[in-house]
C-alpha cells in the first residue's frame, strides 16, 4: 500500500483507503474517488499534480452515509493536487 502520488505512471491501481478529513473525504466521494475504485495513473511529477483515468465504475455503498455520487464515466480523467494524492492509499493490481 502506498500513496497515489508515489504510484508509477501507466500503472493500474485500486484505491484501498482515503486518509483525509471529513470535508476532503466527502469531496473525493462526490468526484467518485472511493475505496475499491480502479484507476490508471496517467501522470505524476514529484511534488506536482497527479492525473488519473477512471478504469471502472464499480457499485459502492458509502461507509460514511454520504449521498450517492454521480460517477465520472469510465475513461474520464481527473487532476489531483499532490497533497490530496498523498492522502489516497492505493495498491497495484
């Protein structure tokens, strides 16, 4: 398990945990960044932004009673700041 910011470019990873406060956790949930989601790392640059691509949209039940999210379509890309990417723990698939 490692932070998303340290994942290698081109690798497929599964989100294992999000180690963030309630506000950031809720925002990531709204974007569809949730535990169990598989994403491909497109670009990482040291202390710069991380670009990810959504690989699947698996069904998910919130553990924190957040409202349902509108998932980003498979193939959609997101840009996350380095600090946020450090709080998303992933494992290679």
